[in-house]
């Protein structure tokens, strides 16, 4: 009876879990589904409140106008460049700092860690940072977007902790075989660290993709604006009307503006949504899978 009661209790727990998680999933997914449906629906149907789950009166004119706009496509290319170059630099510096700090035989690592951590709590502020970037001659360049956020101490701590969890025996065995520190990092540490590298890639990549504040401060050339800054101008400053020809009636402009609003949200979010499934499998992998036998 006790075993039967426990089984029934487990079943009830599983059912409650499924129901709660299903509700949470629907709450999280619904805004995305609504925006996606609205972007493919007739603007009139969206304004009238007919769209709540599935598209109504399917219309792709909003996407056509988005991809015909030179500013958005130029911003897309700029953002891809900023994201790829910036994320590569972020990972290089984070790994380069985390690995030495994780080694117990590295003299002075505690002092360096304290110095690095201090930067998490104190900074020069916005104006001194701007003056520094200006004096370095980085204003209106790609490096003004990338260098100020080239590394995150918080991410260094996360990666350092992950490196420290790798058994020392692996590193000692490699040293006995004559492996240098650099070769050990490339051949042993990094292959075992794909989960944390995937997390860092996602964090840094999304940060660059969504960033607009540095571009707002340091860039004056609209040809170098990232996508998010252009979308900010469209969404917050109501500049969508400029994408609509002047011969169209004001009512049509309002309708097209409504459709464009949802289309640009989907366009800006799509790369991140496509990236996550490829990295998600690393989040659930054990760090020592295949590393130690017996």
C-alpha cells in the first residue's frame, strides 16, 4: 500500500508539474506568437483587434517594405559585424583571463582577482569614459562599440570557476607528457569547456546584438549605426511614416506603420531565436562526459 500510495503521489506531482509548466510556457510564448501573427496579418485586422493567436488576412507587405529600406539592411550588416567581431574578442579575452586565474600554480592570481573584481563596483562614469574614447581616437569607429565592453569580470569569474572544476589529474597527466600550458588549454581545457563557452557565446552575442547605447553615444555617422539603433529610431521616434510613400492616405500610413512595427521586431529577433537551438544542447551536457573512464 505504501508503494502504491507513493506511486499515486508521484503521478499527481507529475501532472501538477506538467500543468504548471505548460501554463508558464504558454505565457512566455504567447507574446512572441502574437507578434509573429500580427506581422503576417493585415494591419487593419491588427488595429481592429482580430488577431490574437493566428494570422488574419495574411499580408507580407510589411516585410517587403522592411527589406526594401536601405537603413535597416545596412544596420543589419553593421550589427552582424559588431556582433561577430565583438563576441570573438570577448571570448578570447575572457578565456585568456580565466584560465591563468584558475591555475593554482599561478603566482599572484588572488591579487589579480581582487583588482579585477574592484572594476565591477567602481568605474570612471559616462563622461570620463567618453573623453577616454575620444582621446584614443575611437569616436565614430567600430572599436568604440566593441572595446568598452570587451570583457566582463562576471563572465571571467564564471569561466574561471568552470575551469577549476576540471580535475587537476588531467592537467598533471598532460604536463607529465610534456604538454605546454597553451597546448593544454587548446587540447584539453577548451574541449571540456564547451558548455560554458556556449553560454558565454550566447551572453556576449545577445549583448552585442541588442546593444544600442554605445552606438548612440559614440557614433555620429548613420552609415555605421547598428540595427537596434535604427529600430529604436523607427519605433520610439515614430519614423515609420518616412517608409510610406506620400501619396498614400493618412489612414493607410497608420495601418502600414502598425504592420511595420511588428515586422521589424521579428526581423531583429530572428537571428537570436535561430542561434539558441544550436547552443541549447551544450547547456545540459556534463562537463566530464568522455573525459574520465573507470
